[in-house]
C-alpha cells in the first residue's frame, strides 16, 4: 500500500463539511494527517459555493477553510466522463467522471438519490460511499 | 568512362511482399494504394507505391485515384535490383511507407534527384528520392528520404566535396525512413476578427472537434496566444432543505460509530508512522 487514499468529494459533502459536524471534523483531520488526500472537481466547488452563499452565508469562512484542504481538478469531457454517462444521471456525470479521472479510490457523496445504486457495486474501480460508511469502513481499498 | 554500380538485392527488401499496389502512369495514380501485410512479418513495410512508368525528369504531376490523390515531382531512373517481376523499362522501385500511412487517402509529394556522375571517379550515382511531405487525414509528415543510405556521421552538405564523394561511391543500399515531424495542418487555419470582435472557426476545426452551434468555449490567454477550449458545462443544483437533510443523513454517526471510526483510522495512522 503506498500513499494516502485518494478521496473525491461531491459538492454536497463540501457543503455539509462547511456546516460542520464530528464526521466531517474526522475527515478533515485525516486529510491534515496525511491519511487521505481530498480531491474535488471545479464544478463541485462552484455548486457548493453557490449553496453556501444561498443557504448558509454565515458559513462562508468555514467553507473557505475547507477548500484549503482540497485539491481541485478541472472538469473535462473525456473517456472518463463517457464512462460515467452509463452509470449516473447526466447532471452528475462530471462528478463520477472526475473521480475516476483523478484515480480516486473513494467517491464520497450524500446524494443517495443519484448515487445510492452505486454504493453496493464493487466493479467500478472505486467505492461510492456516504461519509458515514466510508469512515466506518476504515482505510480498506478496492 | 561511366560505370554503373549494381545492387545484388532489392534494397528495400520489399520483394517478399513484392506486390504492386498502386502505379503511377503518366502522372496518374491508376489504382488506389492498398495496405499490404506480409505473412509472418510483424513489422513489415506495409504500403507501397510503385512507380513503374517513365516519368519526366523533375516533372510535377498530380492525379486523383478513387480514394485520394497523389502529387509528386520525380525524375526517372533505372531499376537495378532486377527482382521486381512486374517492372520493366525505366521505373522507380517501390517507395515504402510505414504501416500507418495509407497512401490511398494521403497526399504525397516527393522529389527525386537525377542520376549524377561523380566527377572524381566517374561512377554514376543513383538518384535519391525524397518524400517532401505526406499529408494523411490532415496530418502532414515531413522529411522522408529514400535513396542511397548515408553512413552514420557522414556529412550531408553538398559543399563538402570529400564527404560527398565518399557518399556517392559507397556501395550501399537504400534507406527509407519517415522522420515523424508531424505538423497539424489545422494549426495554420486562419480566422479573422470582425468589427464586433467575433471570429468564425474554420469548418474543419469545428468538424474535427465536433463543435456545434451553441457550444461554449473557454478563452484563455497564453502569452501572445489565445487558447480556445471546448467548455464542459455542468448544471449547478440549488439544494432544497429536503436535499440537505438527505445529505446529512449519510454523514450522521452515533457516538459509538464515531469512536469505532476513529479507532479504525487511528490504528492505520499509527501503522503508517
């Protein structure tokens, strides 16, 4: 096993992290200690930012602090996005595609509606998990 | 007195495949050039264009085959290997190209120097065929040389009379190589800025990138260049309270679960240290 786990965060996770909670604190602590490397996509950051502004403008500063723990990747229309089109709703292709593009071992999302059906699959090359499930599983890899 | 140097074998080693796939007759490509793959050969020189008729020296010609066109300027020369079964008279033996160049859909431009007589020894020197360019599906490959092989380190300058003399008199075979200095012909496409600042992307650029009306490009300055990149548009969801509640549900851990998670990750951190 080499290097930290690469963990891709969906936009809703960034929003929830800005709102706070013990699970998110643990996740950020793991990132600061080098246990995981947190990655997200540019559009996820934009989506999270818009929703923080709209719903909880008082959490803007916390949101900015979370961004410092993230690597932000550009969205691209490539073969990974093409692969993702077969698995998720078109509106979420950029999330799954970007996670695969950066080589993430885990995609964390709170969107059970759109990603719930992928959380039991073991053939994707990456695990799709809620934050709670990810933390409870520990650092096992696919 | 002129003497002619003879070569014992086909210098291009194409005779095992020895199939004339295309012929240039009076400047016209009569048959489309096809791909050849020799049985049992993993990396054969795979495509041949055989010029088997008298070609006017230094003449330029162009012709259109069923699947493409070939333009060339060439001089005549005589076969020396004698192993081509279907060649007669003055001709150019096969010009060979790597497998990934299908002449049937390519533009080929070549030039062949005339035979020369070495002023020092009187040996008639074989001509050199140079492929000036091959354009294949919009990509131009430059700089193929076909002719007497040049020894490593040998001077190429014609002004170096000694080296030139050595090159001409050397009993060597042929070299056929494509130096893959690709240039994308699209890079030279032009677009003019209108009074309102709009530009029209050339149709071929749009076609190659699959761009359609309404597509969005990002515009980025890179030094003195403007880089246009097809943008990826992603929808932004504005979350309802119900959706936020759904998101938080997946991150909710009881105290007991949180402690278990901390133990699982904590033990890993200790191991990694």
